[in-house]
C-alpha cells in the first residue's frame, strides 16, 4: 500500500477542445510493466472539496425500476444496483456543477401511468429540449428505448433531464441512449464554430442509464449511454450500469460516457454518480469503462467507479497484429492541454487489459494535469503497464500527478 498525504498546488483548469488522440507512449520509462504504452487523456479540473455531492436533490441512485416500458425487452434491473455516488465523498460542489432547478419543465414525459412513459414520448421530449421531467406513476420505472434520443442544438440553451430518482433509461442492449453533437448538421448547426460553442448545456440528473450500446456506431466513438460533443455536459446523481461500446479499437472509449469538444475548455462535471458499483453492473468498452474523452477536462466529485473494464487488446497505437485498446478501466483521457480532477471519489476493482486499471491519462504535449484529492484508488489491476509508484494509473502529464490526502494502493 502506498499512501499519499502531501499537498500540491492545484493548477488551474485548462482543456484543448480539439486535442489529438494520436500521441504514442510506447517505451515510456515510467511504465512499470507490459511494454506497450498508450496515450490518453482528457479531463478536467476546477474546483472541489468538502461537502455533499448534490445539495438539496434526491439521490439518482434511488431511481430503481421494477417495471419497463417495452414488453419483451431484457434489461438490467436498477433496483438491484448500488445508490448514486460515493457515500464517503465529502467534497464541495462548485455552484455551476450543482443540481438544476426543474420546477418549470418544458415537457413532462408521461401522465401518471407507466404506460404513458413510452420510448416515443421520451425521444420526442428530448427533441423539444428545455427542461424535461417525468410522471410515470408512483413506482420506479424503466423506459426501454427503441431508438437513440437526440438533442436538437437550437432547443436550449439549457437542456435538463431529471428522473426524479425514479426513472431509468435503457438502451435495451441495442441502442445508445442519449446523443448530443453540435457539429452534426442533422441536429442543426447553430454557430459557425460548432467545435467550440457554449450550448446546448446538457444536464442529466437523478437518472439511471442501463444497457446502452454504442457498438457499431459510425464513427466508432463510444458513449454507450451518453455521447456529448460540443456545448457543455453535466452529470449529477446518476447511475450507469451495463453500458457498452466497441470491444476493440485504439481510441474508441466510454462505455458509459464519451465527451468531446466542451466549450472554451471548460470541464464536463460528474457529481455524486456511480459507474458500475458492484459485480455484474460494470460498464465495458475497448477503453474507458466509465468515462472517456479526447481533449476534454473532467471534474469528478464524490463519485464511485467499480467493476468497469477496458477490454480492448493491443494498446494505442495498436501493437502489430492487434486491434488496439484496453486502457483506462474506469477513466480514459487523451489529448493535449486538459485536466482530470478527482475529489471525494472511490475507484476500485476496475480492470484494463493494457494500461491503467483505474485511469489512463496521456497529455500528448505534456501540458495536461492529473489532480487527485480526498480520494481512494485501490485494486485496479493493469494487465499491461502502469506508471511506477502510482498503482492502477498510467500517466503522461505536466509533471507528476498532484495528489493530496488520498490513498493509492494495489
């Protein structure tokens, strides 16, 4: 066991929105095993400590589901999964990362019965944008989608989807659940600089995402539950169980969430949320079982990642004769100037076939920062390689990771 309790000054928050994912880390002297090294890394920073992950809001983890909206569909039962967030996380939440007010919804999905909460009703509500809530009756309920719900870029600027702690969204093992892309003309171009625009600002809160599947999406970008490119992304009090993306590939990632091109290098927020959480509920992809990004910063506060897996083979760039991938069991970040900031977060029992059983973080030009505060990373084996002295982590960044009051152990 290695315990870190020294203080390090936290650098500010930077992110290159178009950071390339093409850097190579083979032969890095910091890799302790496995020979092949990848490149990774996008994530973020900005703020964090002490406090509850979500003031005044219901825990998204309580959003169980005894019923489903699509007869005959096989779905993960959210009621069997753990609650949202790390119960031991006590870090403060920045004001702009807090739960959103949903007292004046644009659309309420459902009219008080489970039958009224259909896939079509939810997909239509997402297309209309604004604030979306649910009225599916008194019991927890899972809506099984028969198509991906897609954000239309001129329906914001804020788009908030709030499950009230009772609603789960399922891809039924067939579909990605939620899609936002400011550069997708089919979803409307709203600026001349779609790769760096302030909205839509997408918030998902008090929701559970299960059985999302991005396998075979073209391009193969990942994001089994959520793919968000452009604008902003915030995740509060949510749970992600058994989501998947492509099994192999050097840069595809994010079984649960894939984020790209966040506005002005601002972070994507993940607050009080759970990815996997216990055996049988983990998310799986070639890289990044929980989160993945290129050139995007993440701020992760009071959250839990466990039992997720990076199942690709051959690292990045892919070794000769392999399809590539297998890095970042919980989190995969790649790019140039960006930050991954963790506070009050537990990462345990994740695995990677290549590098970084917990975290794969590569800043190709060595300007990115990895910051870990008041967190525990343990039992995250890297089958291929990791950075000496940082169990479960492969990191190429601006200096060593900045670690304060945290535990890292095998």
